[in-house]
C-alpha cells in the first residue's frame, strides 16, 4: 500500500528548484511547469508565426484553413462578447490564452508514466517531473492574475481613474453605502481571477489524478477506464481552454462598461 | 498547492506570448483574412453589378429592337406608299400619252377623210361633168354654161 501512495505522491510532486531562502518558501520554482509551459508557448508561437508568414489570401492550404478556423472562432467570440470597442490587445490575448492553455492541457493526454520512462531512458531515474503545467496553480494563477491586471487596466482606461475609483466605492448601492460597496467591488475583483484559475487547475488536476489512479489498475484492464476517460478528456481540455478564453473576454468587456 | 516564484515566471512567459502574438501573429493573419473578406465582398459586388449591367443591356437591346422594328415598319409603309404613288403617276402618264396619241390619230384620220372627200368630190364632179358632157354633147355650150357648171361643181 505504501508503494501505491509513493507512486501517487511521486506523480503529484513538482520538480522544485530552490532559488533562495529555505525550502517551502516563495523563492523556489517549479522547473517542470515552467519549462513545459515555455516549450509549449514556443510551439504555439512557432506554429502561428510560421502560419502568419506563409498565409496566403488565395488558395490557402488545408493547414492554413485549420488554423484560420481557430482564428475565426476566437475573433468571432471577441466580436460577439466584447463590447468595449476596438482593442489591439484583446484578440491576441484571447488567442494566446486559448492556444496556450489548450496545449498545456493537451499534456494531460500523455501517458502518465511516459515521463518516468523517459527519465529512466535519459539516466535520471526517479526524477520528479509533472508534464501538465495547467495542473499547477502557479500557472493558472499567473494567467488569471495577469488577466486581473488587464481588467483593472481596461477599467481605468475606459472610465478614467477618477470614475473607476468612484465606482469602486459607489456601485452598486450608491455613495452612501461606501464600505459595503467597496467590499462588494473588491470581492468581485478578487473572485474573478480565483474562479478562473481554480476552475482550470481543478479540472486538470482531477483529470491527471484520475489518469494516475487508472494507471494503478492491472495493465490488462487499464484500457477499460483509460480509453473513455481520455476521450472524455479531449472534450474537457478544449472546453477548459475555451471557457478561460471566453470568461477573460467577458470580464474585460464588463470592466469597460459603466454602472 | 503551493504558490511560489513559478507564478512570476509563468506571468512573464504569458506576457511575452501575448506581446509576440500582438506584434507578429495576429496583425498579419488578421490583415490577410480581412483582405480575403474584402476580395470576396468585392467579387460578390462585382458579380451583382455585372448582373445589373446585363439586365440593363438586355432591356436596352429590347428597346432598341422595338425601335428598329417600328422604324422598319415605317420604312416599309413609306416604300409602299411611294411605290403606289409611282405606279399611279405612271398610269396617269400612260393614260395621257394614250389620249394624245389617240387624238393625233383621230386628227390625222379626219384630215385623211377630208382629203379623200375632196378628191372624191373632184372626181365625182368631173365624172358628172363628163356624163353631162356625154349626154348634152350637142346642146350644151361650153362657154354659155360655164357659170352653171362652176356652181354645180362647188355644190358637190
């Protein structure tokens, strides 16, 4: 039984590199999350930059059409949802979020023991390496807090600093209910990134955990649960990326609307 | 679930990805797709314009055709009228000519008749005188009855 626990714990422990201070403090970094997401970010940029360079107005290839489908979906979502006028940031932001999160989530479909297998192959047996960056709260919070900064920035840009601060204390109950308004507004601001990041983190973490549990079954019956869960997970990873993107657009759209 | 400096690294990566997308990915792709949308819209507009032009040309052709038909009918009518006129004129002319010829012939005949009558009268009077001379050989004195004979001659 202890080996089972060890197996699970091993699979759920990050490759932690201390920068300074003592272990368990803030100044350490998850090398697995960081390098995997960076790599996937470069994969995304590489594909889309190549696409942008080779894009043709006439006679687009099948690959171009496929990526145009994604672009169209994203820009259509922005058009439908975002009501803050023209913005140079929002479509690239939404596209980045969707593609990056999708790629990070996609790592969930790698067999859970593939990393250990390759660790053994490259001569670092037993090294801890979690392949799914979006199952790390640091990754999801980094994105959602960046979105929070954008929400605040968009609000100030659309309303002006004075009006934005005024709304912080006057909406929704009027200026005389100042403390309640402030609490409500701050709660609203804070819950947005938390719900964004925890939703994505929870889904991916749970998905990963279930893959790990399935991996504990005898090898001849793993496919019975593994195949349906993997197929279901294809839907989930796409859906979670989509939800994160759409909610970001919605929040930014809300930030530009006056009360 | 521990928060650590990974968060900062992730945020920086995120920011870089967004900036790169804003600078190098989205604008060219967006331009390309807008260009294509514009071309499609232009093409559709051109097709629509072409259809309109075709319809206009068709109606113009029809009008022209109607006009031409009208003109043709008019020309045909004119030609018929003209030919009728020419025929009538020719007929009238022919009738006049015929009358003239007829009249001339009549006059000639009359003249001929008069001349023949004159000749005949001369011959008859000569014959009568000869007869009378034969009958009255003895009794008639040429000189005495000269006046009578002349009056008879003129009466014949």
